[in-house]
């Protein structure tokens, strides 16, 4: 089973790759780790495949690239190694119960670059976990944004994407139940959006009304890479994905 962790910088991809991997190993699974982040300095897990063996952002900055240019250049250079990285991933997947893929710090380096497409298009039925933090959920329209972003990842990468609200250890219990309602009850979210008189509210309302038609039936996982909360749910979802091929209701 291959699980790809995606998310904006700081959403917790690297931490959850290590802690969820540790959780799976403790439950008796064999787990492999893949690092696709050319910019990361230290990893809290031992990668079986590490793109930094080929190129790092640090090396490119020494060649004179600025920080953003170095990130883009690193994935340009990795493109010619994409097949070899992909074969390594597929080989490991044959041998192990789980393969966890940690993606670049800046999500756009994976979503917008040919390298990310080449890797994901070679995987069979990949499952992506889209990590976001509670800090992004301020207004009802943000909930609409998060739900649509998961669909955009499906659209771009051809994955099935599970939205994972990470860092739930930072949320108070009563706040979490209101977050859950907005993420899970589409009628309630639409009713809240309808009350927003701004242009943004109107746009979110129209887009969200369309959600039930286009959104695959996927549950939201509430997790903490720090405490391990929600890992049982993430494990169940990964298992269900590979057993039932995509039905994550
Ligand atoms: P990049 O470094 O940009 O690749 O970020 P990333 O998405 O890999 O995030 P990373 O795992 O480096 O975590 C970013 C910060 O969030 C670190 O300080 C982590 O310790 C912290 N963090 C990650 N997950 C959690 C969580 O579940 N709870 C809390 N409280 N902090 C977390």
C-alpha cells in the first residue's frame, strides 16, 4: 500500500511520515520510506529512497541559485531520474506492507512540476493524504477551499485523496466539534455560506453547492502527527482503499 503525504509547507508531512510509519511498524507491518524533498536537511525517519542522494537544494544554492530557483532546478534535474526512482518505489512496494512517500516542502514543486506527475502516474491506485492545519480554517469559505483543494489534487495527480486535518492536538474539544460539522455536513456548510453577503461568500456558496456532484465519497481524518491521534483511522482508510479500490465512504 502506497500512501503519499502532500500539503503546504509546515503542514506536518515529514513528521507524520515518521510517526505514522512508526505506528504501522509497531502494529507488525513492514514499512518503507521515500523522501522526495530535495530541500529537507534532517529527517526523523531513515529513508529507503532519498532524492537527496541525487541532488539537494543546498548544493544548487552553492552553484549560485536562489532558494526558489534551486527548488525548481532540483526537480528539473530529478526528471531524468524519475523512471529509476519510480522503479525503486515499485520494487519496495512489492516487498513491503506499506510505503510512505514524503513530498516536497513546497507543495507546488510536486503538483505543478512534471516530476510529481511522472511519479504518481506510475503508481497503481495511489492514495494521497492531503494535510492541512487548523490555522487555515477561519471562515466557512475556507472549508469549501479545503474540500475543493482535495479534488484538485485528484484531478491533477489522478490519486484518490483523503483530506487530513493534522495538528488536532492544538484544537480545543468544542472547537473541534464545530470544525467537524463544517467539514462533514455539506448542508450545514452551505447554510453558513448562504449567510455570508460578501462576493467571496457567494462564490464559495455556489462552488460548494456543486460539491456533492463532484466530490468522491471520502471521509476526513482528524490526526495529530505528534500524539498519534487518528492513526487508526488513517490505517483503516488506507486498507479500505486498497481492498475496495477507492470507496472511502
Ligand atoms: P516542510 O519542512 O516544509 O517540508 O514541512 P512539513 O510539511 O514536512 O512539516 P514538518 O513535519 O516539518 O512539521 C512542521 C512543524 O509542525 C514542526 O515544527 C512539527 O513539529 C510541527 N508538527 C507537525 N505535525 C504536528 C502535529 O500533529 N501537532 C503539532 N502540535 N505540531 C506538529
